[in-house]
């Protein structure tokens, strides 16, 4: 079900009502119904929320990520507006998963994402469980020519390549895509050696998935990873970036369904985020598995909001390049 965002999510500190250099995001982000979004000749981005954790429930995880989109908006609201005068951000509302109808909600999310991209705006999807990614993908695929090559980059501790013959979940999306779309490829960074079964590693190899282990992502490996990501992005017509917050060390992001004791630090994730969202083939990003019900002192929400801000900054700066 599609709904508009409540204005209460976009409230915060006000330093000035006239001096735009003192404005914060809540003073600049406009709520616009998806049917009222106009084709943009400016550097514009749209936020859309996916209020759903049905996929997490099906995957036997800890629910609560459905509260993520609005929590992320509230985390963004008081951040300073540092964008240029010709840049704008709109909030086109939420897709809400009702009555456990995950597949219907993913289809609806895809329709909104496609509408945003077809209007020449960048798109940032606020999840939701990681099943958000499949709806995001449906929208990207719908907005592109049939033969366009999509490269999916996932910053994640898990492959999410489980079987989906009985039902889809937050652990099946990439297998669904790779087995159904011959023009899609998958690169995942941050894989936990102890967070995936041998079967999942075998399936990743069978599907030609490119992956980097969490413990490989050292300073010494940084240039090699940068080069590998650059090559992957250059080889595809469109890059879809997704971030699962459980890739982070649990000390930094406790509010997730499956915390990672050996996870990545925020600066590593930020570096990857900067590189990928700055690439001219990248026009959309989603952030998933922010679970405010499991968070401690709002740490995960705040970190997630900063990642979203980083993505918006680079997506807007890179438009038209």
C-alpha cells in the first residue's frame, strides 16, 4: 500500500527561517506524491520508504526493521543542508507491506522506484528488511532497456542466496535475481566466513558471484578492492547499490536483526559508499536492516542516516556526469 510520509518525520532544530546557509534537511526536503513528481532537469533525488520486515520474519530473523524508514527520516531531519542551490531532495512516501503480502509490496516498491528513475531523479530507498532490495531491483529493471546490464553491489555480511521455491524472504533476493535475469551480476563485499553455510558459498561460486571476505578488507587490500569495484562498475550499464547494516561491527550498529561481532567499521563502509555512489552509472541506493527496536541510544539509526546523507551527496554531485 502506498502512503504519503507524515510531516512529523521532518521536524527538527531551526537556526534560521531566512538564511539558507543555516537550514537543515527538514527545512528543504519536500513531500511530493509519486503521481505529482515532475521530470527533473535539476540535480534531484527522491526518498522512498519500504515499511516491511516480512522477509525478515520469513527468514526467522528478529523483526523491527519496518520501523527503519521513519526513524532514518527523523535521523536525517536535523542534519545541516549542505547541498547546492540547484540540488533538491523530495520525499515521495512509503510502500507499506500489509497482511504479510511481501511479493505485492515489492512489486509496488518497484513501480515507485521505476517512476522516480524515469523522471530523471536519483532514488534512495529506506528499508525495511533486506527484502527491500528485490523491490528496488524490480524498479531498476523496469526503468531500463531489456538488454541493459545491471551490476548489483551489496555491502553485506551475508550472501542472501537461499532457495525460494517455497517462499521468498530477506535471504533469497540475489538468487531470485541471478536465476531470473541473465543481464544481472552480483558483487558482495564484507562476507562473514562464520555467517554463511558451505552450501551458500557453493551457490555463490555456481552463480559466478564476486565476493570479498570481511577479514580481507584491510588497509593493505584497499587499493585492490577499489580497482575491483571500479572494473565491475565500468562493465555494467547501471549500478544498483544496497547496504545491509548487519555488515557493520555490532559495536557500531547493534540495532540490526543479525549483529556481526567481526563486522566492518563505519569508515570502511563509508569509503565503499563514496566510491560507488560517485560512479556515473550509479543512480540508486538502498539501506536495509536498521531496526530501531533493537538499537542502543539510537546509534544504528544515526549511523544509517549519515550513510544516507553520504549517498545523497554523491548521487546528486554525480548526476549528468
